[in-house]
């Protein structure tokens, strides 16, 4: 994924970290788990989301909500990048 500002310019993510919970519904305080957020090219605003297979096993078959929040180092002004729904199907 690439983070851009309202003008379409890439946001430099040097010093940022991320949090991407998977929740039963928006606004819930608990979560099923979270994606790992990795800043892959900070200068170009590029990051990735991954979910290990063993972590996915704790998520029930459901439609869940997710969001990606990026935090600057030492700052308290997070960037909420994206949110949406995902559908989890049972293993075959």
C-alpha cells in the first residue's frame, strides 16, 4: 500500500509504525487479532500488511472490520489510513 496526501503526494513514513486490528465490528474494543504492518519503503510512503497463517486460525468465519493506523515515532497524532470489511471463510 502507498500512503498519499490529499494532493496525491506520497507521505514519508520515516519513524512510523503501524497498528491494524481486525475487530468483530467497528467501535469494538476487543479484536480477533491484527495484521503486521511493515514499512517497506519509508521515503516513498510504502507499507505492507501481513497475517501469518497461525494468527488467522484464531479468527472465526465471519465478516469483520479492520483499520490501518500509522503512528509517528514519539508523536500522538496517528494517521488513520484505511478501513473496511473482510470476510473470513472456514478452512477447507
